[in-house]
């Protein structure tokens, strides 16, 4: 089959590419993504409302164990940084380590900061006063860290309550354009090449030898030879071939415009 015929045969199989199926899936996937995104936003709203519907005490008790050591260390570093009594063998950025001693100002800062009061009722949720004027033991450090975790959990609860008052930021699709395109290119070619050459060579040689003595008739010696050479060479090179190819590019794109607004979660 020639290259052109192969290219034409490939072009007739365009329907096998599945462009309609490609476009259909592109549209359906876009809508599925939008619906899934909206459901995730709604789920986040529900989780927020569930978290803030509990009392501060219940929320703190349920979440303080989830506070990571990095958050605790960050607050301790701010409240009680290293001081002159911090052991030199430690690289801790805070003085709250085993064998360390807190200054009077640091003790006051830690005990005041970790106290938790419910702003809606005025009830004291936690006021352990864990910092003391003595070299810190492991149990003292655990008490301070536990109080700090309680304080951080209470701060998160307050932040969530403020978010509920403000409303949640959400993404809303206003309009969009779904673009789908197909570029199909088929090509083919044939070529034939015929090269020929001819070489011809002719050569004629004559050799003669003669010898005579003083008496010509008795001593004549003669010899002669001839040589004729003829060479004919004919060459012919023939090459033929065909090439064909198919270049298919399927492109798809989605253009969506977004706007943001706040969804009120509770009435003031």
C-alpha cells in the first residue's frame, strides 16, 4: 500500500479516536468537580457549626490532646524564654526544661496566660497556676505543657466563634466556558529513484623484439606480440519507498470565573 493510501486509510478511522467521548467526559468531569467542591464547602460549614455548638469546656477537653508540641513550644518560648538559670547543656529556646528556673516575671506571665475563663458565662474553666519558683522537675514541666495546651485549645474555640459571626468565605461559580477541540493531520508520500552509470575502457598494446647479426640472413632473430583489451561496465541502482504518518492532537480546557462572598452562619 502506498504512503498516500495509508494516510487516507488512517484519516478514515478518525471516529476511532473517541473525540465525542472525550468531550462528554470533559463536560461531566467539570460539573462533577463543581458539585464536589460545593459539597466540601458545605461539609466544612457543618463541621464548624458542630465544633462551636459545644461549650468551651467540652471543646477544650476534647481537643487539647490534639495540640502539637510545636504550638506548645512556640507559646512557651514567648512566655518564658531562656534566662540566666537555663542549663548551658540545653539548646531549648525556653526556660521550661528540666532543671531550669523561671524568673518572677516569667512565673507571672505563664500563670496568667494559661488561665481560661468562658467569656459568655464568666465561669473559670482552668486556672492551675503550674509555674513555681523552683527548679523544674519532669512533673512540673508536664503540668505547664498541659496548661498551655488547654490555653491554645481555648484560643482556637474563640477564633472559631468569631468566624461563625463573620460568616464563612466560599467560592461561587458565576459563569464559565468549556472548550474542547480536535486537531487531526494525516500525511503521506511516495518516492522513486533510479540511478544508472556506464563505464567503458579500451586498450591496445604492441610489443616487438628484434636482433640482427653481421650476416643478416643467418642471424636474424625477431619476435612480436599484440594485446587488445576491452572492458564495459554497466551499473544501475533503483530505490523506491513510501512514508505516511498521522499526527493527532486533542486539546481540552475549562475557563471558569469565580466570585467570593460570605455565607452568614448565624444571625446577630
